[in-house]
């Protein structure tokens, strides 16, 4: 059975990921950036259904700017479900989250798409810095190609 400290750490990580989704969808970019370790890695190379080598980011500012630009002109809804969180030490952890998202372009996407509905998993690692859990790395893997509607 996990000890109390591990249970508290897992809850703090759940709260961190909940803030990630809320701040992304409400487009609060300055606060969003604070969720990541300074040297964090963000791997979205397979997030769009076709591999994009330019979607591997390093550093909290670059991550926040990439996500901000990626969802500009969209209304987004992201849900994270069923976290599998493993506390590795007092300062490190990893987790896998089932994810579902809906992206709606306010003016239509480049290919005429209006809505994209996707699902997959976030594969994260976390680090505790000054008593606060941060995202150290995050990789999104999709289950199939996201469904697009015009």
C-alpha cells in the first residue's frame, strides 16, 4: 500500500495536470508556462496525425509559445482521464493520462476543417522543484488519426 506522502504527491500531480488542461483551454499562457520545469521537453511530433519534426520543444517559454500558436483561432476542450501515476522518488514521478480533445476553428482550418475530435494518451514525467511538482516532459500519442468535420 502506498504511503501517505506518495498519495499526496499523486494528488498534487493530478491537480497539476488539471491546471494544464484548464489553462490551455482558457488560453492563460503566462500561468500555463509556469507548469513546466525550465528545461522541460514537449513532444507533439505525432499529435497532428502526421509526424512533424518541428513539434519537439525544449524549455518552458518555447512550449508555451508553441501551444499558444497551435491553438490560436480555436476554441479547445481537453479532458484528461484515468491517470496512472507512479511516484519514483520524493522528487520524480511519471504518469500516463487518457486524453480526449475537441478543437473548433472559429474561422475554419486551413483545409476547411471546422472541428477536430481526437483521443490518445499523454506520457509525462514530473519533477518536484522547491516543493512544487512541475511537468518535466510530455509526449502526446494519438489513437488513430483525429476525426475532422467541416
